[in-house]
C-alpha cells in the first residue's frame, strides 16, 4: 500500500467486488523507503516508521470492521 488514500481503498474495494466472497484473509504490505529527503536524522526516520505503521493499521482496522481477517507487514530501510 502506498498510503491510506482513495487509490488504496478503491483497489481494495475492487478486489472485493471482482471476487465476491472469495477472499477472506488480507495481508497489507508496504515498504518505507529512506531516501535523501528522509535521511535527515534519526527523528525523521522514526517519523517515517510511524507513518508507515499508522497507514497499514488503518487498512487492517477497516478490513476487520467489515468482517475480514487482516494483518500488516512493513519494512523501513534504505534503497540499495
């Protein structure tokens, strides 16, 4: 997921409409990339981690609120 926004919700709802009653479990995945703009100190990296987790938690909570099983996985790190 690239963020908790209209595109992410639209994609998720499209899956539910396209495959009704087929998928019951969802895994929301994202990667927080530490690039030049983010690499300005430890505090900025911690903010990126918080934003990444908060975004995924919103999707998980929403999916669970409509009766689906959902988990999240995230990774924050530099591009190699």
